[in-house]
C-alpha cells in the first residue's frame, strides 16, 4: 500500500551531512510493529516526483525516522534545502542484489 506525506528538506549540520526528510511518527511507528526490519531500519521504496529509489526509514536515535535524499534524487527533482516536498513510499522486502535508481 502506497502512503504519502509532506515534509521539510533538512540537512545534518556536520560537514558533508546528509539531506533528509523526517517521517511522521504516526506513519513510522505502526511499521515498527510489523517486524521484519533490522536495527530499526524499515525497507521502503521512496518516490519523489518522477523518481523512485530503494531506501529505508532510518532511525534518528530519538525514536523517530528519516529518509535520506541522495544527491542523484535531489538533482533530478531539483530539491533544495528548506523545500517542502511530497514523498510517497511503499514498504518492500530487502533484496540482496544491488539496487538502482529509476
């Protein structure tokens, strides 16, 4: 099942810090209960605009999750720091082969 939310593009302050969006707790918390994830990571396929990529909801360390926004995705979709973007996702089963952007 595909779900969608809107979030602000943020960046970790450390040099070379990742760009990311925070996943609303009301979305990530129920998925934690489903199990099948490792170390708090929840495998998803994320979609922004016309770009989709395999990724995970990653634990931020404060009981919340984020989705990292790779440079390829930001460039293709013209995403910049501070933008509010719509991001959709579908949960997925983690594959062992190398995963690619579409």
